[in-house]
């Protein structure tokens, strides 16, 4: 005969605090303001702590039809940039009660195997780097609320975009080098179809090309140190 679970329930918390289960749900769901008093809310919190009660998040999410989980699709975590993207996304998500599942593309770019039987059933949204955008089709991520990083603002209808100011950055780099007297430029660019990389090349060529007697040559290379040295 199976041993009966001793895990406390919201009914136990309600009984200990002398309130209804609805009041417990409001307080522990942080929706009590204007509905129950501060004293009652504190009594519920104290009862939950004393009993060691923790809400069953899986049951709550199933009831609400939400998981409060976001998928972050990046090429890899081998660069400091994308490690920082993940750290920042996880921190901000946690502040809003969301978790972040990391989905690095194993080959650095392009599609990867679907980590979920159904992404739509397991996720509430997707954050994706343009370098790993092809993976969205594999996980049906473009059918979910979507935020694209380093992407053409007009590239995906309905998707929000978060971009660095690539154009201004390249103009500042070019102006600095031109100011030092340099006139012949070699641009070693990533051989990846990316809005960010295309913007870099375009802005560099435009800024340097505006100065007489200058030249820019762009050489593309795969994203590895060995290939970059060869290029």
C-alpha cells in the first residue's frame, strides 16, 4: 500500500491561517492587494512558511494554460557575447516570474533538433538571435510571441527586434581609423547571412567610401579562429 503524501496543501494553509483557500490563492499568487487585508496576507504567508508549503506550479500552469517559460535560441555559448545575452535574459525573466530554457544550435548556426515534442505546448514565447533563426522553423518558434536579436526590424512580421546601434558603431570605428590616417581597409567579415554582419559591411563601406583616396576590401570567413587566420 502506497504511503500517503505528507506534502502540505493550500487547504492546510487556509486552515492554519483561518482563511479560505481562495484567500490563500490570492496571497500566494500576489494578487491580494485590495481584496484581503495586509494582516490577513501576512498571516497566510506565515502559515505557508511554517508548514513548508510551496504552490504546485505545474498544476497552476496547466490550469492557466501557461508555462511562464521562454525559449532562448542562440548559435552557441562559446562567445562572451551570447553568454551575456543568456545571463541578462535569465535575470530579467526571473524578475517577472519567468524561466528561460536555453537552446544553442549545435553547429553554431542553422537548424537544430527540436528539444520539445511541441514547442507551443511547452513555451510562452521565444527570443532568438538572427544567426540561429533557421532553428525557429524546426521548433515552430515563429508561431509563438517572438523577439529577434540583431535582426532586420522589417524582416519578420509581428516580431519585435532588439538591436545594437550597429550603424553608429561602425561609423565611429571608421572615423577613428580615418583620423589616424589609414586609407586602405581590410574588413574580415563572418560568412553568415546576418542582418548585423551585413549592416557592418554596408556602413563601413559607406563611411570610408565618402573619403577620397580610400578603399575597403571585405573578406568573408566561417566563424572560427582557424578559418579567420586562413582568410
